[in-house]
C-alpha cells in the first residue's frame, strides 16, 4: 500500500529502509526516500509504519506489517 503518493513510497519500502539502511526516524526516512517532503500529508502514516517496523508500535497497521515483520 502506498504511504506517500507524492513520492510513490510504499509501506514495504519504508520497512526495507528500516531493516536494510538502518533508518530510525522520520527525518532519515524523508532524507532517504523523500517521504513527507512535498505535501506532507503522509507524515503521520509514515511515522506509524516506521514505528511498526522498529517494533515500537503494537497496533495493527499498513499491509499487515506486523505479520510481515515477523517473517
Ligand atoms: S503524500 Fe507524501 S509528501 Fe505528499
């Protein structure tokens, strides 16, 4: 599922950035993928996916991220 429509960033791309590039903040996510650098409407969702990928959020989320992250 797309999180950032302006930059075409999906939740799986965010999870990959966390797992493969060590991204740990929205600022780093913006720098690496361009998330929330245009209209900014995706910032909240991007932060949620980021926290899920970091294991800091137990809420169900984007694209079944919780199930994917466990795999
Ligand atoms: S939807 Fe991400 S910057 Fe617009």
